[in-house]
């Protein structure tokens, strides 16, 4: 045992051991300081940057606000705020150092939420729904709307068509919130009094157009005296009508007007 410790002591104090030990220390120190330098360069160890307060500013200026800070930014999402200028920064993460007192490392990404003034909303299918129901749905979805009534013998008070920007729109399409929708609503307009036109002396075509201008009235041709060809019908003139016209006469909507016409030169039947 005594001999073993003697040999061990001789080895430790030998020149070879001293050289190996020195090399080991140098390698260890090199690895240590090299690792510290690498960590500092990649993680910005020990460097801290104050986060500016970006809330209330426009996101278009975000890049210039972060110039020289070493910080970056990204817009996470947009929040519908119709009363705020579009692009206004509503929130940031992390918050400003002036509020939290906390600084961040260079290269940190600031996440922003900004405002928008438009939002797409799904257009409901209101066809065949009652006018009252349709108006409630449009108000709940914050659409504006106008009503236009169309005479009909069926679907009284129901939506017949829905229009957006001059075109019919199907349910399910997404359009900006606040858009104006036009509803065509059916109205069974029977019994409304309206002026009875004097059709005497008009052609059949003129008389038909006059009746079509009325509310929910049907035009009927009773007799066309002497009409044998299509040309005869074109030139035929109305000589009587039912209901008969008198000064100030009215007729209820939902009925019909029957005319009798004759080709010029034909005798008026008694």
C-alpha cells in the first residue's frame, strides 16, 4: 500500500501529468467562455429593451414606433369597432414598460390587436317569412332595410324577394354589417278603392297598359267586333267597358275590367 501511494505521488508530480492537467483546464475554460459568448449572442443575455406604449396609435406607424428598439410586431386579429378609426391599436402583448415596469429582450415580437370598421355578416333567407319576423331578424343582425310592397293574391304580408345593391341576394351570403337590404313584401290588396279609367277610344293595347297600372286589376277582352287577323286586333278601338265609366267613378282592387272593341268601320253592336 505504501509503495502504491509513493508511485501515485510520483505520477502527480511528474511533468506528463502537469502538462495533461494544464491542457484539461484550458479546454474547460475555453468551452465555458465560448458557451457564455454563444448564449449571449443568441439569447441577448443581459440585454433589456423598454416596450413602447402603442395602444391608441395607428398600426400603419407600428414599424416606425419600433425603429431602433430591436423589437418586432405582428397583428394577431382585427376587432369590429365602428366608432374607432380603422387600424387603431386596441391592445398589445406584452404591455408597455411604462405600465408594467417590465423590460424585454431585444428581438421580442409585440402582438397587436387592431380595430376595423367593417364586419361580414351572413344574410338570412327571409323569403316566405312574415314581414314582422324579417324586420326583427334584420335589426338583430344590424342591417338597414327598406320595404316595397307588391300586389299578390297569395302570401299576404310575406317576403317575396330580398335585394342587395340592386340584385337579388340568396341566404347564406356574407355582406358588410350595416348594409341596406330591400324586402319585396306581398300584399293582398283586395277592396282598395281606385279611380276607374275611361278606356273608350283607346286601342286594345293602350287599354291593357292602363289597367296594368292599377292595383291588382285583371284586364279582360270581351268582344272584338270585326277582328279576324292579328292586325285587326291591333287597330281595334274600345267602344265600351264594364264597369262602365262615369265622372268620378271608382272600382275596388282585386277585380277585373272587361272591354269591348271594334275594328274601325265596323258598326257598334246594339
